[in-house]
């Protein structure tokens, strides 16, 4: 019997293909949902706040400009100068777009095509990051090696890139990217990189040079043209080939450029001791930091400016060309002077020459102090003492263990009562003494003594061993290689004569040059603001006081004999009589004030001080000339230049003579702007009438008549001046004046026993004046400076009689016969 067919339908079996389609669609929707959720999560919780996006932090170097807006250098944590998109070299822009982001100007932060390509081919045919994403990575993410974390970072970069595109133009984004990038060698940003690698501004880069720097964006270490030129050359070819592909250069241009070798002849790493005016820049840094700290100069948000990262623009008064001439003049003059100095001491020991036991001890201590300031000694000290000194400091409150403290501990250990003596003298406090005693009584002291002794033994051995090293020399590079012990190298450098010189415009007070020493790499101490005895350069102030307060004529006559200010004189209050001599004896002739200043006779200056009556009138006058009165002793010896003053003090004071009796305070900064050009500081000129023009005119004529000026006849400018030499020829000075420029110059050793042994070598006319002559000759010859050699000192309507023959005739006095030779004579101030 046939089986009855069932009417029940069998369930349809779903094809495998249909299931696959469903899974794909579900996965796609799930992926989109997940991606959207991630974007929302990042946008709401992980994204930097709006202010960070709108004001991304780019650490900018502070730029230092001369008075013509030419660069003198920078202060930086990152050597970066901001460049706007409009200022970018088209070669850089084209190379960057062609190589890193071909559709940069078309996408909105994410290049979809590149992203899909990178996903499909796993990055083997190029990455997906746009310039905007790379900028986001620079600012807000730090690359992780963990694949999961890196994927998360990439998502963050995508979101941030989109946000950047909303807030900035394409040009602003590209400029930020190039300004932010680290090109190695303290070259942050495209501007610094162009200067470091090619010695030029980024706007001057050629196509192949631009390709080198753009090529470094992939990996600056691997494509470093200095250390890995072959890699850099291959990468340059890739960049230029991309430029051909994108129509920025032709194939013919590519062939020509690709055959060129990489030229690194202008590569120069930035450092702080090279470049113009290194001493000035070091002092400027201190001055600006102090200004920003104390003058309540703040950013719009109320925070303090940072000179290393906030991109300030400091406009100074220096003239870059004049500064170059000043530094060149230093090398010309000081190299000759140094050669002479070494020759004079060739067969003698300067460390013991004419020194008693106390002086020998002081000189040895001076050398040892230099040893202890070296990095070599500091490292040894840390290795030997850091552990024990840390323990002492942690357990004994107020413990300080510098070298001087350890010396005091040893002195008390050897002889009880030393600390009590220091307390009585006021050298240390009673509390300090108690801390020292606690250290001595502790179990740490024997350990410290042992460690200190071991340090001394080790350092003595290390500093006595001869090793190859570089030392300062007057060569093109500023140094030479020698084999010498570290101790001998310190002695060698201590035997170098130093120079401090500053040039100032007398009318404005603008400092045009600043030379603080002979080489900033080896000698950091700045001699512009250091105080040294000024010698005869102070004498014009004595003459000025006499002419102004006592109505003396420049033709007033004083006999050239020895004068004595007795002990207990009511005007001067000396404890013993004072009767300084002239180096060449006393002629017993009558000399006019003009002749007295010309020959720098001590006798005339002493007699003038006696006539003035007391030092206070002189101190008051120099106070009007800008010199701090407290720096000038209330003693008659100031008439011979016993005051310790600085180049800054003296140059400022001499502005009076060149500016018709008006004092103008030297200034070296005119304004400071923030990175946006907003002025945050503006200098104010300080001027005051310090001297009646008719008396000032008389002093100018006397300075023009000085013996020191006779050797400067080769100059075109109207010139006056005064030399100065101090006891034992420790200091040589020359104060030169012209209507356009005051130049104050000091020369001497950092240690005062570093000196010449005769006046023929050590006088100011030999040590300092030649620098002035060389400098002025160069300034006058440089047509780009526009220095006015035809300018003349002001002649007021009313003047004093300067023709002493007429003066005598008017007074019916027969002139004294002058038996003193007219030629230049050396000066002895003490």
C-alpha cells in the first residue's frame, strides 16, 4: 500500500553565504558603533581641554636682537624660533606635502585613502598618519611600544587631529608641526635646523637642502646628514622623487639635484659661548631674569614669563658690526700683549716673585680655589664625600659641608678655640659654631677626615698627571691641543691678561659693544661690572671739581713740587702724613692745569685736592656723573685714583664730557616683547645736567690735549682720552671719548699679582690704549656702520680761555719757561 505523502513543509536550510553576509553586516554595524563609542569616549574623557587645543604649548627660544633687529643669539631650553606659514620656504612646504601627506590640503585631518591602504597592506606601502596627526602626536601623546596602547594612542591622535582641523588653518597646522619638530643638535624647529645644518635661514634653503631636512622628519637620527650621510642621501632622493611625482619639480631638476653631494661644510652646533657678544648675553640673561622676577611683569594669565621657553624678543642697543670689530680688536691687541707677558716672565716664577710668606700662601690658596672649581675635582669630591656628607646633613640640623666648612672643622680639630675666634670676629654665628662642634663630636667626623684626606691624595695625583687637552690660545679656533697636567693648565690660564671694554653712545646712553673678557669658553668672569682701581682716569674728576667749584682756569698754575697732607689735618683726618711722589721726580716749575693733566702729574692732583679742601666735593661731583658715591673712599688718595670702580661706572661717567655736560646712564635693552609682539617692557632713558657746558668744554679740550691722545693721530674722529695705571702695574686703563662714542677699557690679570714688572710694559698707554686705537680705526673704516667721523664736540656760546699765553697776557703775568719735553710720557699714579 502506498505511503501517504505528508503535507508538512520542511524548514528551509540557510545557505552558508547568507550567514556570512549577516555576520559581515552585524560586524560592520558593531564596528561602526564601537568606533563611534570610542570616538565619543575619547572626545569626552581623553581629549585635552579646549584651552590646550587652542593654545598648544610650543617652547620657543627667546631671541636677542641688536639695534638693527639682527640676531645676537638666543636663550633656550629648546632652540626654537617660531616661523609663520607665510614665511615658510616654498621648497620646504612642497617637499613636506609631497613626502608626508600628498592630500594635506584636501582632507580634514584624516586621509581615508591612506588609512585604508595602510590597513590593507599593513603599512608596507606607506603610513596613514597625516601631518595633522603627527602634530597631535608631538603635542599630546607619547609613543608606546605596547601594540594595544599604541592602537589606543592612534585613535586619540585621530580625534585630536580632527579637533585641530576645526580650530586652525592648514597653514597654521603645518607651521606648528615644523616649528615643533626636534632636528637634533639643540635645533628645535625648521628655523634652527636650517641655521645648524646649512648656516642660513630657512627661507634661503635650496630644493635639495629642504629635501634633507624634510627627509629627517621620518627619523632624525637614522637620516642625520652629519653622522649618516649615506642614509640622508638616499632619503633625499626619495623626497625629491616624490616632488617630481607631485609636480613640484621636473625630472631634469631631479637628475641635476640628485647628483649633488650633501654639503655639511656650514654645519655648526649651537652653543652659548660662541657667537657675538657672549659676555653680554650671559649678563643680559641675569638682568632679564631679575627684571621679570622683580618688576611684576606677567603673562595675560598672571603667570611669570620663562626666558627659556616663552619666545620673548629682547631688543638691545648693541651694534653687531661694532661688536665684531671690538672682538677682532681684542684678538689683535691682546695676542701681542700676551706674547709680551709670557716673554717677560719666561725665566721667573710669578707665583713667588717678590712675595713674602703670607703672599706666597695667598697665591697658593688662589690656585687651589681654582682647582676646586673644576668639574674634574667636583666629580672626585662627589665620589669621595657625598655619602658621608649626606648622612651628616640628615642627622645634624643646619649642617653645611662646603670646602670652607671642612677647613674650619680641621682648624678647630687641630687647635681648640678657632671657632670661638671666628665668632668673635663676626665671621660665623654662634649657632654655626655649635653645629660645627656637634659634627666634631659625632662619630662621623673621623670618617669625614679620612674621606677628605683620601680626596686630597687622589686629586693631587690626578692634577699632577700630564694628559692631552685643549687650552685657550689666540688661534682661529680659540684653542690649541697640548700635553699638560690639569694643575699646570690652571696656572697657564691664570697667567692670561684679561680685558673689559664697553662702547657707549654719549647722547643716548646706548651700549654699542660689550667685551667682558678674552674668551668666554675658558674665562667666564665678566670684567665690565667688576671693580678695579682706576688710577689716573679719575683725575679729570679732580680737575673738574677744581674748575667748577673753585673757579680755577685751565691756565691756573701750580708748582711741580712734593706736597704733603699732614696727619690730623682737620679737612682730611689722616692718621699719618701723606706725601705721594712723581715717578720722574719734581721739576719745581709752574705747570698749568692743562699741562698737569696732560702729563698726569701726581703733584698737581694732590695740590688740587688740598685746594678743594676735602674729598666730599669730589664725591658729590662723581655722584652727579652716575658713580655710586659709596664706592668712592672719603680719602684724599682718590685724587690719584684709589677708588675701585667698574668699566660700566667709568664709561657712564665720561658720557658727561662727550655730551656737553649731560650725564646719560648707559642702557643695553630698549624693549622686550612677548612671542605675539606685545611689548611687556620699555626702557626709560636717564639723563641729567651734571656740568656747566663752559666748564665741560674746558675739560674736553684738556682731554684732547692729553699725552695719551698724541698716539691716536691716525684716527679721523675728534678724540680725547685719559690713561690710568695703578700700583705695580696691576691695572691699565684708557678712557677714550669722541662725539659719537665713549670707549672705556680696562686690562689686567684676574689675580692682581698677575702683572707686568715695569711701567714701559704695564702702563695704561701700553695695556689699554692700543685696543681703543685699533677698534676706532675699524669702526671708522666700516661704511656700513655710518659712523660720523666729521662730528665734533659741542662748543658752547660761553667758554673759558684755553690759550694760556693770552690768559697770562690778560693777567699781565710773564709765562714761565717750560723745560718739560712735549712728547708723550708714561704716567705713574702712585
